[in-house]
C-alpha cells in the first residue's frame, strides 16, 4: 500500500476554445489577424475543438484528448491503469485494511453520498492505494476510468478540475506551497456533488500537518483520518503477491520481533518485503534486518571509533572521512580526501599546507574510516549492501541543525572541477537518492542552482530522474514550471535541457507547456530551444501542432503581452527545424491554422529582436524548397501571404537580392504573388 504516483499522462480536453467562424474583413492593409481570403491555400476542415495526442511510453502508445495550456490554471489527468502499483495493491486478496477498523468503510460511505472524501494521513501510509481501492469499489460492478490529477495552478481551486462521467479521480494536496482560499473546502464539497450526479468520484489526499485551516474545517465532515495497515500483515500479503509464500514463515523469527513491535508504516513495510524477497536464504535474515534498519549499529560504531595510534586521525577527521567516503563511494581516493578536507575547512578547521602535512596520512585516515582501497578507488564495506546511502541518511537524520552546511558542502563537491566528472556524477546520484528518500526539496533546489558550467549536465541528469519520481516528481515538475517563467538564463536553460531530454520525450504534453513558457524568455532562434521542439515533434507530433495553433489563436494578437512572446517564440522554434516545418506545412492546409501561421510570421518580422532569426529560417526554407517539385508551390503561396502587407517588403528585400545584386528567383516569385495577393485583398475591401 505504498504511495505511488502514475507517471503516464492521460490529458483530457478542458479549456479548449472552439474554433468559431470569423467574419471576412478586407482592410486596406492587413495589420491584425490575417484574413480568411487566401491564394493557393487548399481547403480543409477547421481545427477540431478537442485536440488529441498519442501518448508514448515504454509500455506502448495510448491515444487521449489533450489541451496543452500556456497560461492560467489547469489540471492534467494522468491515467491509473492495471500496471500501477497502487492498482495492483488494491486488489481483493492483496489489499490490507488500515490498523483502525471502520475507517475505510466510513470513507466509502462518505464517498458514495458526497462524491468526494478527504483521506488525511502521512505520505507513505498507503493512502493512495486506499484511494484507488475506494474508487474501484464505489463504481462497482463497473470498472471506472481512474486518474491522478496533477494541478498546475497559482492557488488550489475547483474551477479547473475535470468533470467526466464514470470516472474516479485522486487529487494529492500534500505539501501545498500556498494556502488555499477560504472557500476551497466548500467548493470541494460542491464539486463532489457535481461529480456524484455524473457517476464519478474524487478522493483527496492530504497530510495532517497541512490540512488545517478554514478550508479544511468547511469539509471536516467528509475527512477521514487514515492509519497504515498492520506492518506484518502487509509484508505477508506482499510476499504472497510476489510468489514468495514460502518466506512468510520467516516473519515469526526473533530477528524481526523488534520491527513488528514498532509497526512501521506501509512504505517501510513494503521495503522490508522487497528486502526479504531479495535475500538469498534465511541465513541472511539478520543482514536483511540490518539493511532495513539502515545499518544503524554499524554506522554508529564507525562514527565513534577513536584512534589510539600516535599520529592517528582525530574523531572529527574520522567522521568527516566516513561521510566523504559515503558521498563518493567507489570514487578515487584523492576525491574522497579532498571532499573530507573541504568539509573540515567548512567546519573551521585549518587546512593549509602545514596543517595537512602534519595531520594523519591519507592512508591512516581511510583506514580509520574503514574505507577499503581497491586500486585508486575507495569503497565502504561492500559486503554491507546500501551502507554508503545509510551513512548519508544517518548524517542528515542525526544532525538536523547542520543541513544547510552539509548541503552546501555536498553540492560543492559535485561542482568542484578538480573532482573527476565520474566521481562528481556518483556524488550527485547519491545526493539525489538522499533527496528522494527524505523528500528534501531544498537539496534538490541546491543541486539545480549550484551546478554551473560543465557540471550543469549533472543537474540536468538529477532533475530528469527526479521529475519521474513517484513522490518528488510533482515538486520537480512544479519547479520546472516556475523556472520556465524566470528571466534567469541559467534556469531557462535547465528547463529546456530537462524538457528536451528523455523526460520530455516520455511526457510530451507536460514538457511542451514548460518549453512554451521558456520560449518567452529565451532569445529568438536559440538552438537549444529549437532542438527541444524538434525532438518533441518527432516523438509526438499531434502534441505539438495543435497546442501551438491554440496558443497563436489565443495570444498571437495580444499587444506586447508575455503570452504573445511565448507563443511566437514557440512557433519560431517549431518552424526552425525540418520536422517542425513539415508539421506546420501539413497543418497549414486547414484555413484557420493557416491564418494563425501567416499572422505569426508577420508578427515575428515586425519584432526587431526576432528579425535576424526569422531571416535565417526563411533562407533555410528557400534552400530546402526552391527545387522541391512537390512542395515549392505551396511554400511560395504561404510566404506570399506573409509578405503581402507593404510594410513588410523591406524585410523581403533582404531575402530577394543576393551578393552581386543578383535577384533570387524563389523570392522574386514570392514578391509577385505578394503584390497580387495584396491587390486582391484591397480590391475586395473596397467592394
């Protein structure tokens, strides 16, 4: 019953504006939205009001309706299917009821009557599994469509929550960054009543520390305080589900008695079950218990070992070496010693040449810390699996007042260019694992902002992994969304790298929203942004095409607006590569799409900062299409509409004449068509 988050988006159509027929107007010179009068434009059906996309993932392709928003509050519904861990754990025969009886039946009754119930419990208590169980049973005998809701909003509200028939939704409101409005609880109750009429249900997940205030009081009657299931029963159920029923007998052994006495929460019980499954035999039970307890006794012994030899390291020196070795486990001996010295210096210990040379030798320091050299590498005891990670967790658990100092030190080690990159990567991965295990957002932020220059790639790798994490992922995705609105180049680059990389290719809709926002603060024609858009086009073309048209339709005519800059920057990045260009040319067959593309080109040609990038791309179009018998005519017709307004002819002059005053035939044809198009528009406006 561990808390998990689905990682596959199943967006539905919310907030998509229908394409309405526009009245034809024929101004003396087109200055705003382009007209519907077109030369050489094949006619097609208007843009559908419910755009679709194909969701790509490692388990195949699924098609869903989707609307990718650039601004405003919205919610992504992410599907919960039979492969989801919570779905599997919620099945009859495997699900284990919470410790306190009647809590789940009470929640089921509230859900059936109100359409919404709040499960208030700590993360890791099995609450998401319980939520899925409630939703599956609420709609019985039918199997409803289940979704996690991932909100992207300025403040919590129900106005953007979906209302779909025969659906079940899980909304995790843990760790709210901002306090909800006072009416939020009342609005949730009203939303539940609306869902109930549709045969749908909503389970809200909340943590006791956050779920308090006027909004919580207003929905108190629909709130249930949930406990974890009994740990031993849950471990037994998990062993059975993993085809290790033979190991259930181990649960009565004395080595596990102390664990049952503490009755750990669901997440920890599931971790214990996994450790028991991976054990080679019953003889490893004590070691398994030590691993489950994070090698606490072993770590305490390491940290309290005092050297009795003359010239041996001090207790502080030994501790620091133990911690440095855990951060850089398997790294070079020199990297471990350097990291240890850096921490000593951070603690105010003198580390000048004389101090270092009169201190214990590197070999004696490593020996005192029980770090074993293997060639030029240094390892903690490899027979104790997971010991380095346990040492780092112990460090952060036992010294909570020093988190800022420790985080600064550890990130400094990763960013230190005198540390070889493979050692630094090991350290960044160790920090990421620690951040995920501890749900430490400040550590993640420090990794993201503290790694610059050549080491930025390590921040990208860490954020890419964290964005897909079941529990920390939502926070990372929210940070990427906020950074995409930033004016700081380093944050924008980080967003583009993560969203244009493996995570973005697995989650195209979420990546596209962030790339669209980042386009507003990025230089027009930036190569990195272009590459990111082209990668998304190649992976999921429908995900890119229709939203960009929506953005241009909604924001393309705003005078100087931030959203307009984002939409135009995204469009230019889209048409600056072959894949995106082909997508736009195919989409331009639809008249309304064509209008928005023409107007986008015209707007870009009117922005001084964009002109050079636009000229580069139009030159690329010329080189690509001027001898393309199949598409040259369509491209010339489209660009003729772009350059129809006389005010844009000076931009065309730069393309028209080559070196030596030679007129380029491609642009000469476009000029002729542009003059003809403008004449027809003017004549029609005077009629």
